[in-house]
């Protein structure tokens, strides 16, 4: 059988051992090339990739190893710091790793004499993902099989701790939304946390499980993608709407294509939700701590399409729900 030439690798780097993880630096490093790091059984290699589109005198792609870091244990994950700069004097290489011993290691190097690392301990099970604060780079977020999301400063102290309902699989910190953190769990739930209030403010749900990976689109903060079960799923968060009469209220109606009609109202000051379930949950309505109430939908309602809100008296709201009639 002939191999499809379009599937051939454009460039291959020979390695001395197995490679478990590879990560490009997503930040501007001050050099025309692209920093890349890959980790093996007991090492991390940092290198530079330069593509023909960036340097016209290069044919295809050029790779150069900058430094190899001894790690001592299998590398499971790598995250780059925005403090990494090659155009400074001396240059700064900074990244962190998650390892098979359930610890985080923070590496700092000037590619000359300074090669340091600090160990961050606290997780009690395998760490599945980690990420730096995308602006200042002074904090690290991590998620683990121990059902926690933890935020650390660079001294190794935990500054926040979120309990999850299942193993944390992915964590994203968006450069345009630095006060929010996206956490994806294996049970299919993706939550956005307000880091100032340290509570969840929005959730998405995959009907397929297990969820193995999720990402918050860098070019569009309203898009979230995930791999769950046999599906590749994309959510449009614009289907969540903030109240025009209260900055603390917003509501969601589920992701596009989902037929169940769950409708949720969130209040930033309260943990509980006001939720209106699909007609498959007859008689369901609930009241949250803010005293907001939703009553039963029409029996013929099959899908929530939208909603509007208006104020009656101070502190009181009326919500108008737009539903699809399954008989039409």
C-alpha cells in the first residue's frame, strides 16, 4: 500500500528516548523562530523551529536544540510562561512541567549558567493539564485526577483551590479574559470560574463522555471546543445572555443542537441556580437564594429558543421564555 504523501511528516527530529509530550510556546518570544519543548522519560528538550514563511533563505523548516534539562521522572505535561524572552539580556526561558510523581516543576534558565527549578507539591493524583497566567505569568493553574483545580504562585503557595465533581482534564486561561478560568472535567462538564469571586459563573455540558480534552479558542472568546467520547464538540457561548437589568444575572439555554430544553439562570452572588428543565421533568421548578422563581413550561414545549427580562418593582424581575412548540 502506498503511503498518502499528504500524511508524511514535514520534518522529523531524532530523539534519544520516547517523547511523551510536546508543546509550542504560544507567546511572543522576541525571535523570528518558534520555541518548542518536548519531554521524555527523564528530560525536557527546548529547541527552536524556524519555518520558510518566516525566513526566506530556509527551505521548509529548520530545527535547533537550545538546551536539554534533566527532569528525573517522566514528563506528562509542559506549559510555557509569557516571561520567556529571547531578545532580553540575558535571555529568559521559563516553563513548568507536570510529572508522573504528581508534582509540578518550574524551570528557569538563561541558556548559560543559570538553570534552576522549583518543585510545587499538593496534588494527590496525576496532573492532567497546567497553564500559566497568560499576561504576567506570575501564577500557574493545574487540574488533576484528584478532582481539584489549583492555582499557585511562583513560590509554590496555593492561592486558590476549586473542588471538582470528576477528574480535571483541561484548564485554560485566556489572554483576553484573565479574571476567568475554564476547567473541563472528565464527566463532560466545562465550567468558567470567576477568579475574583472564586466561584463558577457559567457551565457547558457534553452529552458524550468521557471528556478527554477541551480548549478555549484564542481568536474568539465565545468558542469552546472539546473531544468527548467519539465526538468533537464546539460550543458557542453567545447562547448565554446577560440580563440588561442586573449585571449579576445571566442565563444559558444549552449548546446548539442539544434538544433537551434545560434553561438556567445564574446569579453571581449565589451558588444555587434557578433552573427550568425540559418537559421530560414534569412539574419541575425551583427557587434560588435570590428568590427568583420559574414555573412549569407548557406541556407542548420541546426546546428553549430564547428569553427576555424586564423589571417590575425594584428587585423584582419577570422573565419571558421563548419556546418551540413540538406540535408545530
